[in-house]
C-alpha cells in the first residue's frame, strides 16, 4: 500500500491550498508522490492521492496518463532520457542513445538488470543548441559525445 | 429570437441557440457524433462542419451561435468532401467488427458512411490495437477499438449520473475510454451510455449477441418500473421482447431512463406469463380458456352479496381499465394494494422514485372520483372473519416490485373464493387450495391505455404487440365477470402519444429508412 | 550584420540573474516608470510599438490586450514558458540568465491589464530554469516588488510558478489554461476566446516569455524607440534559436528583418567542413521547410517568410545540410506530432498517426508510390478542421518536405533505401 511520508503529505496539502481550484494540485501532487514511489506512479498512488485530495480516481488517472513525465512503469534509479527530435537527430542523437543502450546492455524503455538505469528516447527537451544531450532524472547534460555521455553515466553513484 | 437559413429553409431559434440546434429544430440531417442535446458541447468529432456565408473557414455547427440572418449550408461540395475525409479519419483505425458487433444496423459509422462515405479506403497501414471485450461493470461491455472517442459517455458520467467513473486515458491515438483500474461502471443509469454511444464500443451485457436490430420492431410506451413514467421504446419481434430504450420527453425524463426500467421487458415474455386460466377446486387444478374462466367467475360473483365481495386493485393497470372495472364492479369494498408505500415519496434526484408502480396515481384518482375509500386492514380482517367470501384481485404484473407478494397471496388464499387476475405466473399461487380461478391478463405492451405518473401527468400509449393472445384486459375481464358481453372495441383514436413532432435522439433514423430498400452509394 | 544586444544586453553578467545585480543594471526602473502611467497608456504604447507575440503566432500583443472586456471581472495573466516547439530554446536562456527581466515585464503587463494574479507556466523538464525563476520570485516578494501595494503604487499582484508535466500541447494557450485548471492539457473550443473567457472562465491573457520581457523595453524607450529596430510591420528585435548542422548553434538576438543567410553563415559560423546547405526550417518544426535557395533570399520577419510560403513562428532556425536524408528528418517530425497530439479531435488524432505510419513505412522500405500523394492528401485534409493548430502544424512540414524534396521520397519508395544515406532506416541508426 502506498503512503506519502509526513513531509510529502504536508507538501500535498500546501499544493491543495495554493491554487484557485484543488484540481490544479493534481500535477504537483503526482510529482511529489512519484518521487516517493521510486520514480513511477502506480495504481496505489492514484488511489492514495484520490483519498487525500478528495478527487475521483478517474480524474487523477486522466491527468496521470496524459503527461509523459509521469512514469507508468517502474524505472531505474537513473532515468536517462535522450532527446531524439529533429535538431538533435540532425547531429546524431539517435546514434548516441543506441550507443548508450549497447554499453549498458539494455534496450530502450527497459530497466537494467542492476536496476540502475532506464534509457528512453524522448521528444524535444528545449536544448537544441547544445545537442546531442540527455536528461538524467532532473538534470540536463549537454554537448555530449559517445564517450562523455558514458563517462557521466558511469560516474553516477 | 434570431432567424437564420439552413440549407435554404428559414427557421427562428432561441437566443443563444447553436446552428446544431437549428438543424435539430428543422429535422435536417447533419453528421455528428459528439453532440448530444442532453450533454454539454464537446466539439471533438469535427463532423458537423458547415459553410456559413461570409466565413471562409468551415465552422462546427455545435459550437457556433446563430446570429440574425445567418445563412448556413452543409450541402456544398466542399463540406461534403470535408465530411467524407473526417469520416475516413474516424474509420482508419476502426476494426472490421460489423459481422459480430451489436450496433450493426443502428451504427453511426455505418449510417454516415452510406450517406457520405469515401468508398475507396486508402489506409494501408496496420491499425492501432486496443483492449477488446473489457468488462466495465455489471451492465456494460467496452470495446476500445471500436470507440470513436466522441466522449459522450464520459460527459454522461460527469454531468448526468455525476458518478465520474469513466475517463479518457492516454494521449493521441492511444486514447481509450475506461474506468480506473479496479473500479466499475456501476450506477443506476449506466445503460444510458450504451444508448448514446454512436458505435458498438459500449454494449449492453443483457442484449449482447441476442438479436440483430433489423429483426426488431419497436413501439413507444411508458415505463412501468416506477411512478416517474419515463417514455420508452420497447423492441420486440415474434420471438419476444428484447430491450428497452428511452425516448426523449422534456417534461418527464429528458433523454434518459434508469437501469431498473430496462428490465421491464423481461416479465412480459411468454416464459414468465400466465398463459392458461387455472381453476382450483378443493386442491384440484384444471386448465381452461381465460374467457371461460371469466364467465365461471361470474357464476361465483353473481351468488355473492355486494357486502361479501372484495376487489383488490394494484396500480399497474391503465386508467381506462380502472374506469371500466369500477363501473362494472358495484361493490364498495375496493382496496388499493400498495407495496412498501412508506418508500413511495423516495426520489433519487434524477429519475428513480420509490413507488414501483406506473399508475398508482391513476388508481387513486379513479377511486376518489368514485368516492371509494377503504382501509387495507379491513381486507385482512374481513377475510379472516369470513366477511369477504369472494375476493377479486387484479394482481401486479411486475411481481418483483412486490416484496410482500407471497404473504399477501397466502393471506388472500384464506378466502372462500378467490379470483386472481394476473399477467405473470408465480410459484406463490400454489397457496390456493380453496376455490380459486387464476385468469391470465394482458401486459402493458399488449393494450392501449393511459398511465398517470406521480405528478399527475397523463401519458397515453399504443398497443405494441400481442404475446398471450387470449389473455384478457382488466376491462374485458370485468365485463365478463359481471355477466355482460364484450363490447365492440372502441375505434375512437387514442390520444396522441406525447408529442409526435418531437425529434428522436437517433438523428439518422430517416436516413436508415431511406436506405432500407435502396442501396445508395456516395459519389464513386 | 552583427547581433543587437537589446533584451540580452546584460546576459553576459552572472550577477544579472539575482535581484541586486539586476537592479544595478537598470532593473525595476521601468516598473517605477510604468506605475506613473495609466494602464490604458501602457496598452496604447504597446499597441503603437507593433510588438507581436514572440511565441509563434505573431499576433499583435497590444491588440490582444485590447480584447479584454471592460468590466470588473478578475483577470489573469499567464506567461507561456512551455517552450515545446522543436528547435526553440530561447525562453530557457531568458529564464536562466534574467528571470527578473521576465518578472518585471510581467508586473508591468499585469498592471496594464489590471490583473491581480499571474502564473508562469514552465514545462516540467526545465528543472534549472524553474529553480531560477522560483528564486527570483522569492527575492521579488522579499523586496516588496510583488504582493500588496507594490512600490507604494497601490497595485497588488501575486505571481506564482506552475510546473508542467511533459506535453507539447500545453504550449497552446487554451491547452495551457486546461492544464493549469487541473485537467488534461487539451485545448478548448474557441470561441469563447481566452481574453473573454479563459482560466476558470475569467478573462485571461496568455503571452510568451520574450513578449512579456519586451514590454519593459517598450516602456523604457517608448514605441518609437522600440520601432527603431526591425521592419515596418515586424518591429523590434527577436531572439532566434539556431540549431542543427551549423558550427555555432545557440541563441542570437537580432532585429527583425535580419537576413537568414547571415544568421546561418555569419553568426552561426556556417556549415561544417565539407558540407553544403540543403534546407532550413525557419520558425520551429511547424514552419514549412525552405530549400537552400529560398533560405539565401529570406529575411527574418513575418511578412517576408509568409511570402515564401512559410512562417516566422517561434524563431527556431533548424539548419539541414546535404548529409541528411529528408525522409528520415520528416520521420522525426511525424513521430513528434504523433506523440504529442492530445487526441481530442479526430482529424488530428488519427491523421498524425497515419502520417507517421506512412512515413515510417517508406523509411522501412515498404513504401508504395501512391504513398507520397497519399501523404499530401492526408495532410491537406487535416488542415483547418480542428480545435487547435497542432493538426496544421503536423500537416505543414509533411506538405513542404514532400513537395520540395519529392525526388528523395520517390527514390526511397523505388529503391527501398535512402538516396542520401544509401541505407535503409533500420541500418541508419538503430
């Protein structure tokens, strides 16, 4: 059963009071809950939030499944998101993501065996001038080469 | 009250009305899926595009307010071509399920296609696969691939039943209707979503795979589930009745009906009916024709003094039947059998009322007009004391609505002579050991008449069909049981059923009838 | 011609990010000046300046503000910092380097339209810009620049950040409003327009980050001062995000009307060694593509690009050189729009999927010759029939790529491999 920590619950309550309607707090609350649920949102999380926020599950579920930043399946400790839209594709981003997958011995969208990485191709991250680049959890890493990308990933604890 | 022109025809509409409402008022055909007069405007199917004079871009009719002098057409080549393509977009991922889909014959996609179809599909890519045969709950089955995402069902659970079970999940062409995992579509109005779904995405578990709709006739009548008196359409053929759908009535039920009302076709089918009359004498049962049983009843009644005669009526017969019966039965001991009347004032806020009889009010009015008022307790004491030697009962046809049925039958069975008129058979009738006659009645589908609903509104309905042909109506039985012969059937017109000029919800009924015998292709 | 450091004058100073550094370099002086003006005067000067929406639509900002109803309803100002248009990354730089510039521009704009509450809707992936803006807001509140009775003017205003969660469609103004209201980020039917009924059905103005920041400079220099830059109908400067196959990608601020070829070859450092220019997308991925010849003749203003059949859009210039396969690049775009369609209305939902499938069929060597004309037909029929412009934005690249580079498509269909790369899709990079 999923439960927010007491700090997390305080955060959610703050969000509920922060905007003009309580529905606006769904996105921030899902982020808070996702952080505490190992980086993904499960059915139990939606159930829990529905009780805390007093909003029907179907409404929270609609928002949850609409946005790409909420993960519907478990992800590795480090979610490596490589942008593959046109500006990045023009400078070899897709080759980079394939290289990362091969080096980490995984496929796009899967969790590595040691549970540390999930590599995904995502759409434009707004970093087109410093392509190729990747976002690992919250942080952007830009102007990458095959080597520099692997160095960064191997350096993560 | 702005005036506008739709395809050359002038019409005046209310302030703030949309072009779609003008089309509805004129009963002109316009392609649409997501618009429904009982729900909010979504504007997502994009089929109702029209050309407005002076506007270079086609606009959607459901969201454009009519202004004075607006000239609208949906018959121009540009619009027809546009509708053709938008319809094609609806179809590119639609599965080829017509042979097994319940909706065939009344499907929005089929109807639009006959009218505007492209006939040369150019989609050569694999279709999107989604969930099929999803158990949404106790009454509804979902097939996501067939869904055209008009969002009518979601708006229904949000705005009408206010239960918020359904949602549109995911994005883009992976969007699917559904409930949250582990939850059910389980409210008292869930089957309305099946009615408003233009395609076979939501289907009724009860009706699933039972009949092809083109083998069904339909007739409009009044629901007998409770005293609200929703207007409904019952679908039937020689094999029986199969389903019930709501009919729009602004004053009574709007566009909807409840799930309980959907079951009113069940007790009418021949397997539940009392098909022959039974005569029970000292425990021996013999069969006979209903008319003969009624004349036998006359022999009993003729020899009973009015003081010793009791008549029990239930609120499930028509006003005309009550009028005739009360005229024929001269006794003053007429009792109104009420079922759980402590709940009769219940109302769930939408349609369901606690009085599970269609015509309690009609009965009460008839009784008070005839100046008859009796206390139910007197019936019980009268039978026990032996005062009432003969009890005539016009029993309920919807026996499930009478939880005390078995007890009451046993109580009445104590009388010396019982004449029980009933449409449906029941195990409870085994309680009759003394002299008893069980006479089959016609159900509400088999007679024309009028019900008065809780608010005093009279609603007349036509006869739909005949299921037990020799059964009697209460009026006919009362004639025979008082020694009279049956009069000639009245040829006077039954009052018009509600509003003949009303618009049906299913817009393309006309188109379907148009296509019935002529296979018409669009432009080849 | 070189860059013009108008909005970006102090971006090279790290201290400009913080309140003290900002104030030292002229920060919040324009706010004081604005409070001495009447709100109508501010709307008027913005109208006269010819400022057009810098997010992509290019609609006259002053005119948009003028659509607000003249009543006492509470109105909202929403800053569109969703920046999802592929190729665009200018707003990110502005929020990282000069969050106070945005805040000041917003307070002035809010004062002009009499709004007591504003939101900055920032896309969820922009973790660092969000932190910069949040910190700047805290500083502004502490310094009395936000909240009650700002600088003693009698004007109250509250500003907050709302973080998105990954949806390009939330960059559409009504999609953003839906998202802010706690619903899915699906655009709303128009009419009613946001200026009349927007956030919570109240009058709402949605403006881009750069547009709101520019308001400060219009107050400082007046309409004429602003109009010194740019052309007659496209006034002022704009930040252009240059990306793709150039030596020096990045953000450049130049006056509108700047020649595209200078942007690429001068400021952008030109092509990589040994490569030639093949195509340019001048205004973000939704803008029709230009051939190299057309690009050499183009100037970066609304009118000239419209006359060439494309648009200025968000000002994201994507440069494609002759080593790239146009079919492949179109594939990335169709994939993008297919992924980002919200799914509400049928032509877009099904059409984006269909276009994506056809292009990938061609890429996988299974294309048929009629697929090329089919792409055009499908894209044509997606235009002008939907709730928002994403359908048009998905259709325009397809139409322009196929019509201007048809030979490559036909080669791919005939030979089953790329004319440029020589290989099939699967061998190219997967």
